[in-house]
C-alpha cells in the first residue's frame, strides 16, 4: 500500500466501479475470503478495498490530519472532514430531483421524481433525492468528528458526544472500545460511522435508528452477528464486515449480493416489536359540561375520522425501504386499515389515497356490513387510462352511517378545472406549469340527519404534496374554500324537508303489547320531549361544516394560516412570487370561521399525523365551522415511547405513513331570536 500514501484523506479514495478488478497486491493483503481462485463479486471487491484503506488509517486522528493537510491553503474556522462516499445529488428541476429512470407516466409534473413523487409522503427513497421537507441537521460550522486511533476504551452513555446532533461523519476507529452505548441513536443525521479496529463483540440494535447512514464500517472487530434491527438502514451502501468472525450465512449475502441485500434480509426477518398502547381519547369537556350534554334531550353529536391510507401503488420499497416487504403488501395493510376504521366507528369517514380497486372491491363491501354507504372520486387521470391502470388511480372516499344520514347531494371539486374557469386567473406559464398539471381534488357531501333534519357539509380534500409548490397548495386551499362557500349557500336555499309520516307513538306500541295505553303515553311524554322543528338556514355559513383531509401543510404554513384565520396577505412568501389573479393582488379571504379540532382548548400540541425517517409532523387536519359546531373530544396521538423506538411508518402496526385523526363534535343549538319589545308611544 506504499504507493497510496500520497492520498492524504479517505475522501480521496473513490469506491471502485462495479466490475473493475482489484489490484493483485490489494487482494494479497486481504482476508481468508480472498483466497486464490475464488470468484469475488464487485460488491466484495469494494468491501476489501475500503477495508484496506481504513486499516491504513489507524494513526491518531488520521482523517483530521489528512483533511488539514489537504485544506491548509484555505482559511476556515473549522476544516471539514468530507464523506468519502458522497454522491452528488441529481440535478433539480423545479425543486424535485430529476430521475428519468424512475419517472411515473401518471404524473405529468415537469421534473417529477417519478416514484419519489408520491402525492402525500415526504419520505426519502433509498436513492435519496434532496427534499425541502427532510429533517436537516442543526446548523454548525463543522459536521465531522475524528476520534480515531487514540485508545478510547469506553464511551459512557452520558458522554457529551451524543449531544452533537449535527454530526454527519463520526470516526471512532482503531480504539479499544468493547461496546457502543445505545445513545448513539441520538445522532440521527450520521451518514458515515466508522467503528473499525476496536474490540466490539456486539452491535447495539439502536443503530437501526440512524436511517441516514450511508456507510457503516465495522472492519476488524469480534462481531459474530448483525442485529436484525439494522434492517431499517435503507440508505446504507456499505456495511464493512471484513475482519470479523461473522456468521457465514450473513457474510455470504454481503459477498454475493452486497450490502442492500443484507439490509433487506435483516429487515424482512426482524421480529415484530411490541405494539403500542391504545391511543387515548382526550375529552375536552369539563365534568359539568359532560353531564349537561348527556342530560340534554336535544343534544346532537357526531364524529369524523380522516385518514390517508397510502394507496397500493405508492407503497413501494423504493419509497419505504425501511418497511418489511410483507408489511408493505396491500393484503396485509388493508386489513389493518379496515380494523382501525371500524374500531373508531365514526359517523363520517374521510379517506384519501383510495384507489378505484380498493374502493370497489374492498372498502364498499366490508363497510357496508357496518352500516356505511360511500362516495368516491378518483383523480381525473383515470379518464385517459386503460381499465387495468385505471383501477390503480387514487382519489378521495367519504363514507357515512346510512341509517343515520341521508346523502342529499355529492359534488366533486377538481382544483385544476376550477382554476381554468376563473376569469381572474390569466393563462400564464405559472398556471399551466404549476396549477393546471396537478389533478388533486376534494369530494363534498351534502348530508342531512334523518331524525333531526340538521344539515351537514362534509368536505374531504387531498392537497398537493410537493414543498416546492407551496404556491399551488395555497391556490388549491383557496379554491376549495371558495367552492365550498358557493355550495353551502346553494344548500341553504334547498327547501326544508317535508314532515315525515306519522309514526306510531310509544303509547301505541305499548298498547299492542298489552300495556295500559294511558300509562305508556304519560311515560313517553315525560321521558321524550317533542321533536324540534327542522332547522332552517338563512345562508350557507349557518350549516355545520367539516373540511378534513391531507393538506400536506404544517401549522406554520400559509395554508394553515389562511384556513385558521380566514385571511392571508397577497404577498405571503408561500405564493413564491407567482401571480394568481385576485389571490395575489388582494390576498385570500373566507368567512367560514374554521378552526382545527386539534387546536381546541385542551387538545394539546398538534399530533404527528405523518411519521417517516425524513419527516415527522402534522399535515392532516379536521377543520370545523366554529359558529355552529364545538369539539367534544379528539383521539390522542400515538404513544411517544413507541415512536422513539421505530424509524417510521408504515410498519407492522401502522399500515400507512399517516395516522388517522378522529374528532367528536356537538352541534350548537340555534340561537332563537328574542321577541321584539312592543312599541311605546309617547
């Protein structure tokens, strides 16, 4: 290796391209695996070359000194130690990584990342593309730390090392470590971890939480097995195992098919962890309010569930490489989804990413048995597809309790079609290249309670996902609200329902069973008050309204500000300086008085509704009209202790990258106008 000494930093050692042979002198310094006559795969060639490079880096702080030598002509406050395996990201087009090999013909976005261009997820694929929503390391002037070759014998769990959460490269090679504490899992942004040349006999399963890792070097230790929990390291390109008494079956996988094959094997054979505790309902009413609600004969309550279920087409290993293959199958996930939905038994179910096949063949059939009827619209792209492809197109589905509610009318809002019809939207490049090419939609159901005749508007929406199109999200949210206001005002003008046919009174029924009619009538009159007259609505704002779905917008976004406050400045940065008619000259306005159910007093912080290795946050909401509805309770979030031990969803317990949110509401009684005082004459 003498002639390699001019290469001062590991950053100067590129991985050999697949198919190139190692030099004979490198093989001769290898391991028992590199015996003469053995066929060595390109994967193993890379492994052996990297092993030899790291063996030559045993001197104290080798990488730091090499980087200093390479950078001494540049004055910097901190000299970076570069990742030797960094791959330049693909060229970006309109904020999405351009990857022609994975383009999705069903998505017409310019520069779409194909399979990466999933309409709701912010998860990083195995071939990671730059994503504005990815969790970024904290700002720091340095992100690499070289503690190699200095005879460290122990790193305590309380070490300050684990507070350096900005680290991307960490070198602990050629020390005297016998173990690595589980606290290493706190360094979530690590992309390279070198533990070579120590005395490790085991690997902490918590290393599986470091899902950003690309390079994990374990060369020259005493490791005999790899914990299956490392199967979540879906971006790992190299796991260095040479120089260890590793189990032959595991080593053979690496030698023959490389690191990704080993990771897939570990992932799919990993035991299922313990399930989380049940999510707990948060009751937002005081005991006195609960008692008053229960004793009020006119009280009217209903519940709403919203859930992006992750349709079959998008549940791919490329997007969800950390999820066991068996847990990604539709046959497995659909049963968990249905079980979750039926468990909550909500009056209204608003589901996103429901494809035609799933709706017709599965959900309609099974939910019908639970008294649900449904409405579904797929994205408009289905109109141009063949039958087999058409059935894979997803959209929004709304189900309701058929014995309790009547579907008066259903309406589809296709944002691109509505935008085309607006006279103030000039047909600019922004319109054609940004808004009109997105086929997101909302389904609006006009409902009526069969008993009380109270009307409801239930809107189920799925807003565009890409953070690079924040302006499009705002436009879609504004169009949604505009259309709902029109629909509501039209619904208010519908004539009141005809009185229902007279049904037998409680007394008459008792008479048939042989009970004294007079006594039964007296009992009925005391226990059941006369029904209220059917409500009338002077305008659409008086009708109880729910707007829920996947808004792909965090609470700090312009979309959230607009929906929750009823206004947004025309110069809001989320418009990204694009021009959209009155929206960007006058700003956004609505008069629906919307509030998020999970922002009600007592609900606590917004729950995590999307949980992946690269994004964790609230992007799904149940909005309600606060003038005529109030929140009774919300379903609490997933147990935090459980979340700390899993890298992301979907997994064995959660069948989507989203989690469902459920809220219970009460209809505020109409305010009776006080009688006018009689006129006085002086």
